[in-house]
């Protein structure tokens, strides 16, 4: 059980980054936000400006995904090899 929990914790950062990224892309389309280049038009959802949240989810989340996916993949692979090595001996 401890190993399953550890593997899930290692898979959580790329999964969370992907969910935040795709949720931001969905919100951008759903609330009718427009990308006007350098002019900043507020994106209003239920009376609140969500431009900052969209900036985080559409810019930073894919970058974090690009970093966290290989790192977590290597760590999961290392855990797998370590487990196979201890079970094989």
C-alpha cells in the first residue's frame, strides 16, 4: 500500500499540471475570452476578472508539465527498477 501511495504521489504533479492547463483552455472558450495580442481585455466570468487565472493556467501549467513529466517519469522508472531488483533477488 505504501508503494502504491508513493507512485500516486509521483504521478500527481504532471496530472495536476495537465488538469489545470486543460481547465484553463476550456474556461477561455466557455466564457468567450478573446486574445487580442498586447491589448489587455478583461475576461469576465460571473462578475470577476479571471485574466490572471487564465494566464497562469494557459502559460505556466504547460511549462510545468514539460518539466514535471520527464522528472516524475524518471523517478517512477527508478522506483520500478528498484522494486524489480528487490523482488528478483
